[in-house]
C-alpha cells in the first residue's frame, strides 16, 4: 500500500516497469530514481543516498509536525531547484519564529530532528517522540514571560541570589505560612517493616548510608515520636524545621520478596506534601544485595528519573549538585537545547 499520494502520482513519471514476484505485482523503479515528496524529503534522500535509515524518516516526520504547528512546511521554494537548495543550505528553521506559543522543548526537538546531517538528529524516532512530549520547565515559562532584555537580566539576577553557598532555598507554604526550606537537608522516615518499626530490614539506616555516598546534602533527624509518622505528619514536622526534602518509605512483603517503596516529597505547612519522585525496588527475603538496591533507590530519588551511569567513587564526583548539573546538561543536549546544556 502506498500512503503518500505524491509518490503514487509520480510513479509513472519516474520510469520503471511492473514485475511479478511470487505472484505479487510490484513496481520496480529505474536505477537512480528517487521517489518522495520533496518538501518532506531528508537532505540525504534528496541527494539520492542509497543507505538510508530511520533518521531520514525522522526528518520527514519533523517536517509534518512543523507544518501542523506552523501552518506551513519548514522549507519551500518557487521551483524544485530552489526547494532543494533551501533544504541543503538554509539554516534549520525554528517553529517558534512563526508559532511563538509552541513549547520550547518541542521547538528544540523539531530543530534537532531537522538537522541537515543524519548524525546530528535523534538516534531513533522513539527518542524524537519522547522529546516532543517533554513538558516545558518553570525556566522555559519564565523566559516566555520575560519579553524584554531587562526582564531577563532581572530574572537571571534573582536566580543567582537563590544560590547561597551551594544551598538552594525555596519559598514554601501559602496563606502567610511561607518559609525558606533548605533543599540540601533530607529527612528519612519509614512506616516500618511489615508494620513493625525497627525490623530486620533497617531500611532508614540503609537509605541514610546510600544518601551519604554523596556530598552536598545532609540527612537530618526529625526527633523521636511515640509512633511512626505518616507522610503528612512527617511533612509538617519537616516544614517546621525548614527541612526541604522528606523521603518516606513503606516496606510490604510480597511472597518470597520485599518491596521497598519510597517517595520524595517537598514539605508543606499543612496538608499533603508535593510529590517530587516515586520509586520502588524489590529485595529477596534474605536481603542479599540490599545495600546496592538502596543505593539505586537513593539515586533514582535524587535525580528524579534515570540515575547517572557513574556512581560516586574515587574516579567520579561525589558532589550531588555537580552530578545533578551534569545530568541536566546531558538531558538538555539530548533535546538539542544547546543553550540549556
């Protein structure tokens, strides 16, 4: 089945013949003939390259998405020669020039998928699709609001003053209960092993040790309580002490294994806290590999997603802020946001 009607119309003009292959009629083009809709054709395909892969399809898909957003294709020309010249030589267009309300991450993803060289695009169409779905960050929204150079300078200055000696302070709470929270301070609590605090898993101590692998954070004690705190109580208690992060765990049994579920929260003055990350691991009943499992759990929470490939060690950084900044740079580079990287 031919889905591109531009290709279907051009088959007769392309030259070739109908041949039979095991009873199926197929159209065989002449050598050197390129079929496709030129405005959506990758530069390498337009030049007649014989070895094409999914990155050529990615370019075509990006052209379609661009046109859906902008109402016009990324490249156009009065003649075929002019169109080919634009595809080959003009700068990669930005959809935000004609559609400024398009999210910045989407604009960056399209720009990368429309790169002239296949090696500069996403390695797979799946990664391109994920980049298109990536939500805009708070910083993207602030840049959109800051329409003047003076506003951008003011925002940059405000962001710089938020970093005090490597400690990030955030304003939390509402209704007059705003409080500066220290996001480098972590409180680790657990509902208990099978409902019995201080059971054989010793989960709070294990996670404490896993977090201690990193510098740039401090694990704090919220004080003794007559009974284990639930997540809202832990959040309120942390808020009173200006602790910026709470990790709260549950450890139910699952047959012959244990499931350690942990949530990373931003404390609130009252009511439920904001969930920043939510991860879980499974451990065998004999707790073999528990330390490495908790190290993985800690990293997943700290990086709120895919942890770094290199864990803290003698040949890698132990600084959490440095590792997080590096991870953000890699993420920006994956989205082809060179300024953010």
